[in-house]
C-alpha cells in the first residue's frame, strides 16, 4: 500500500513539473514570436499583382517577385514628442524605437522638431524608390523599381493603405498625380488609372507619343511633352488626346502649368506657353541651348522662369512673353527654379544655391553647397542635401543649422509647418516645426 502511495505521489510531481515546463515554453514562444508578415500566393507574372488591404489579407493574384516585396509598416510611432526623449518611462522613447529614425533624436531635440509618426517601407537593397508624390486628401504614393511596387500611405498616421505591383517589368513609371478618386500615372507609352482606395487598375490606355517625363495636370487634362516634340492634352476622363501641338525638337523636361496655361521647353531651346484647354499658343520664344530642366510659373507675380543650358535664367511676363530680366550663371542650368515668396531660388551644380529677387533678377545671396529648397517661412529657408537638412537665414543665406540624416530621397513640405522625410531605404518621418 505504501509503495502504491509513493508511486502515485511521484507520478503527480512529474506531471506537475511537465505541465509547468510546457506552460513556460508556450509563454516564451508567445513573447518572443515576431509579428508575422502577410504571405503572398505565388503565380505566373502578369500585369496586376495582389493588394494588401487594411486587414492584411491578400486580394487577387501576384507576381513571384512580389513574395519578398509586399511588406507591412515597421516601427509605426504615433505622435512622438522628442522633447521627452530623456523620459525613460515612456516606452516610445526607448532606444529601440529611436534607432529607426532617419534623424537622431538628439538632433531633433536640438532643432525643436516634433515627430508626428515614423514608419518604414523596408525597401530592400535590390529596390529603390524611383518616383513619389503627395496626393490631395493626405496620401503619399511611392513607386519602387525594378518591381514597380506601388505603395499608398495615409499621411495622417503613416499607415499603409495598400501595396500592389502594376504594369510590366519593362515599364518605367513617372510622378503620379490624383484625379478625382484615381491615381493617374504614366509609363513611357501608357497612362494608368488606379483606384486610390483599393489599388485596383481601373484603366490603361496608349499615349499619343512616347514620353520620358510626367505630365502637367490641368482640370481634366494630363498635358504631356513627347520625345518627338509633340505636346498633347490627354483627356483623363475619355482616355483620348483632345489637342496637340508640334514643337521643333524632343521634350525631356516635364511641362509646368498654371490654372489655365501650360509651359513647355524643348531640346533645341524653343519654349512656348499654351492654353491648357485647347492648345492655342499664347507666346513663343527661344533660348540659345536646350532646355533640360522644367520651368516655374510664379502666378502671383505673373512671371514664367525658364532655365536653359545656355547658362541663363530667363524671366518672362506671363501674359505677353516679354523679357523682364535675365540672370547669367557660370554653368549650365539643369535644375528647376523654386519660387518662395518674393525670391527665386536656383540650384546650380558647381555653384550652390542662388537667391534672386523675383521682380528684378538681382542676386540676394549664394551658398557654397548645392542645396534643394523645399519650404520657407518669414525667417528661414529650409533645404536638404543627400545626407542632411539645412536651415538658412532668409535674408542673408547664412546657415542657421545643419542636421545630419540618413541617405535621403526627398524632403517634402506638407503645409502648416509640417514636412515629410523620405530616405533611400524607405524610412518615413513626419515632422512638425
């Protein structure tokens, strides 16, 4: 009898120890298990890939290449105030969160910047973000190559709305824009209309001419400049060209538009302002060398700025096309000028950034560094390079601060003192001044 009791007691202890170990192992697995990524069903290459919606479910067929490309948002951080970076009690201020920032928390703190959110598109080394745009309604769209993976991000919180591959591997896409409830984007030969909410391809049509740039969007028209010199107004609603105008040479710089007009320059130096609705010429002129960078239209000042590789920035009256002033640089002008208030900011490779009085063309100041301006206020001009942000005094051009960053793709002004950082690896950071 005693032997049976000891045997029963021994079995009970062994069972208790076994169950305890099993529970501990399950707990360890549960706490250490990483967040699972949505898997993509493999299929043969086609035109349209699957979409990840808000639930993380995959809809439709996908490419084999999409298996490693459809990725969720990483390190999504809602409204982190870096002024609290020393507060160790706040888990969002821990080093594991801040290490994913493309700008060090200490630099943000020093600059008085506030982080709305940070997220990561996790772009692999085999991919790069080739084009991007901020769309009306608070969305960012990016396109990665060579996969042609489109991603739409909600700028309110940094969440991914959908990701989907469009087109074929041979397609090269240019800067998208929004028309009604669609994302419109062109390749060299076709125009695609994609549902903004779902990522579904609604329509794609052949363009009238081969292009290598994005269009100007005016009302219902996407106005293109073709490599054969043809300017044409593509009706977005019908999918057909409404009007066209033939230039002397091919067009490589994308057209720029005002509310009713579109400006285009070609590779022979000829430039023209057209009525955006019917293609009627308003005026025409010529530089001494090709126009390889887009112009800029200062609507409030009624001025059109034309950069040319003849080392001259031309300022023309928008109504009649008369010369107002010319700025002669020491190098070919291959960057688009930026209009900020009463200044024209002109990046020149090898010469830095030059600020000109937009009414007279007289230089105000010049930097040694080639900087790309993206925003301004009453006191400062905000610029970026490939690896840093710069704040310049608006009146003197002197450097107020310089902030090191990860390798940048772009800095975008969002209005209301907000800006968006986009890095080459797909890290996103929405900032508030």
